[in-house]
C-alpha cells in the first residue's frame, strides 16, 4: 500500500496549521470550532447565489433551446410540405371534378340528340376524370391531413364526393350513354318491346347507382364544412335528388310497360277527348271516345264513339256515385256523359265512364286516358302538322281554335262535329304511333300536358296505380300534410254552351294565420259583334248570347272549414257547399256579360299550421291560367 497521505481539504489544512502554532485563547477556540463545524458552501453553491447572497434560479442550458427550435422548425417545414402537397392534390381533384361536370352535360346532350358515339366518348372521358379525382385523394399526405382537426372533415367530404362521382360514372352515366332514345319511339304503329326491355335493365342499374350514391353522401355533415366544400356537397346531393326523381319513375314504368303494351296478350284502353270550350272541372265536355288496343307492342284504334251514342238523361245513376259529389254537382254527373268530368277526381270519373261503356259493349278497359285539344297542340309541335280527311291541316298553331271554336261555325250537326273530332284524334294518334319525329320535343310536349292537367291517366292495374300516385297526371289530389297544402279551383259551364272558349282565369292564393284565401278572376273577351254572330251550338239554349254563366268550385285544404264567399266584394251566389275529397268546397256562380271580369274570393279557416307550402290545382282552360301564391296576405 502507498504511504502517501490522502488529500485533505482546506479546512483540515487550516486546522493543522492552527494546531502547530501559538495556542489560542478561549474566544479564538470557539470561533475556530464554529467555523470547523459549520458547512461551508462549495463553488457550485456560491455560483447559485446572487449578489445579495440569495440562491439563483436554475438556468436551462442553451443547447436545449436550440434543439427545441430546430424541432419546431422541422415540424413547421413538414407541415408546410404536407399542406402544400395536400393543397396541390385538392386543386387537382377540383379540376377533374369540374371537367367531369362538363362531360356529364355532354353525355346528356348527346343522348337526347341521338348521337350515341358522342355520348359514349364523353362517358369515357368522364371516367378518366373521375378516376383521376379519386386518385388525387390517396396517399399518406392526404390521409395524414384527414386525421387533423378542422381540416379533416373537409378533406373527407372532398374524397367522398370524388368517390361518389366515380361510382356514378360507372353505374349511371356509362349505361345512360348507350341508350338510344329514338329506339323507344313508336314505329310502324307500335313500340319495340326489346328496346323497352333494354330500357328496363338500364333504368334499374341507374336507379340502384343513384340510391348507393345518396347513401354515401347522406352521412356528411354539411354544417361542419367550409363554405366552398359545403356548396359542392350540396350541389351533388341536390343533383342526385333530382336524378332520383326522374330515374326512379322511369325504372318503375319500364317494369310495367311491356305488359301494358300487350307483351302477354291484348290490352284495351279508352282515350277520352275533352273539349275545353265547354268547361268542366277536369277540362271539358267529354264528347269523343277512342278505343285503343295494344298487342305485342302494336297500337291500333278499334272503335270510335261519341257522346251521342250514349242514352242521355238516364232516370237513374249509371253507376254508384259518391254522395258528397252529388251534393255539390248534382246527380247529372251520373246521368249525362258530358257531365261526368265535373268531378275533379279522374279515377272516379273514369269509373263512371267504364259503367257508361256497358251501354255499348262489355269491354273492360285496362286504363282510361284523357286529353284535350291544347295537349294535342303541344304534341303537334313535336310531330309537325298533319292532314285531316277533310282536307284541313291541323297544326300546333290552329288545333285549339279549330277544334274548340271554328268547328261549330262550320258544322251545325252534332254528328258532323263529332266525326270531325274523331278524325282529328285518330290523325294525331297515327302521327304519334308513326314515330316520324324527334323524341326530345315529344317528351317535352307530353310532360307539359301532364303538368297542366291536360293529360290524365288511370289504370285498373294496382302497380300502375301506385306508380301514378297522387300526381297531376293521375288527376287526384292527395291529402294535405307537411309537404304541401293543395287548393283546387274548378270551372264548370252552366250556360249549356261552348262559350268557355272566351273565358280567361287567374288565381291568387295567400295565407293569413290559419286562414287561406283563394281569389279567382274570370274575364270574358266576348265582344258584342262576336256575340251577334255566334251559332246556336255555341250560345246554347238557356242564356243570352252575351252571357256566360260559370259554376266555380273552390276546394280548401284538408280538414279546414269554409269561411266566406264573395263576388266583387258582395256575398256570392253559393249554389252548393259541403265536403268532398276530405276538403271543404263551395260552388259559386260567376256570370260574365260580354267583355268584362269578376272576382270570386273564398276563404277557408282552421288550416293546420303544420301543412306545407300551397300549391294550386285548377281546370285547364283554353289559354294559360296565371297562378300566384303568396305566403302572406297583404
């Protein structure tokens, strides 16, 4: 072992020095002992003291701050890199989605124009854009950004929109591009059932695709998105809803159409022509009836009957009729064929007509369709003018005036008049079944006629009845509820004449609390000179040629109560009142003399505040009826 002594600290050294020096007195010894036994601060302790001798706070080493700054800068750089990359991806996705919309419009245009090759090419370009849009929402950067707060909801919504658009491209637009609408038009007197079957398959695929897309978009919380993204999601959602409202009925219709066209055997239908010059709730006097047979897709006219072929003024009702309807319109709705269309409920009117037909033969009709001359004018706008056996040219411009007015100046005999109507109806039918016209104007014409209540249809087939529902085409008002509140205004000629041709109608409806007010104006444009020259068949036997007496039936909302009824501000001549079709109704006479106008106003109280917006159904007059609906009465 080493003999070296271990090192000693400075207190010990000092003690040794004192031990070898002059002896200390008592005071010095005490001072020395205190110093020796009191802990002395080390250099580290002294470094922690400040100038006043207080301990200093421990300082963070400088290199920790540098490291934290470097980490922060790194994170910011990474975030900037990811953000820039995601931003670039988002802009790329947006560009492809905008291009997709352009191609969708091109597919629609090409399909309607019958340009199949152009439609298929546009669909292929659409698929490329939607594929690229979906690819733009992939990758680690996008996934990382989706997980971030605030930004994540918007990016997930963008990705969903891209995926849904891509799915629509495959399941909806692609199949639609292969459709040839021209193949669905009648040709040579019939329709191609193979083309109808193809439509059925495509419509089913499109309907399923739209349903799937709606299900994918539904969970998106649009309220949590930035305005730009929320707007895009809403546009897609609205477009899907619009498409569903079109495709779903087409899909349903395609399913029943083959059988309706006689795919499994002949079917008989009755086509009823209403004359608006003698107004009735559903349109006009039903004067001509055409039997149409479908068999294997072919359509043919097998019989034409007019009102003079039926016994009129039966002592008993031809069929059971709703007592509420009889209370409003009288029992003539079941005793005269011209009056069955007074009932503003087409299925009920058609059922009465089916019983009238038993006076002719025992044919049971699969369906009954009604059309007026104005609807025929719309169709003639698509088919072009046609020649009648009389040598007349029937066109979109002259159909209404010729069939509703001029014919009565030309022919005094009712049989000649009805023969003219029948020839016009069959000529238009031949033009339609010939199919020598463009499909788009034809579809537009039929749609317009149905929307205006000029084209009505009811069927004995429960499936078809369910498809038609409470639509204007079906001619029956649905009970009111949260979706809508319906008000009906129906005009019925009381003159026994054809002078409704000279009437124009306007309707304004407003709401004040639980009261709905219907204001109906009826204006006559008949001049004194015209009245003097009217033939007897137009003037009728009961009123002066200058006078036009109309019974106006105003129907209020479901379960409401009738309030007041005035004409030009004075109490109106209420012919009858009561409840019909679950609604309060008042039948009021309005009499016009030459060129004048009158205002009928009817109020209904106790309207359920939970009912939806007001819509107005009315008799389709010879000319358009102006309708104004205000949420509040002034």
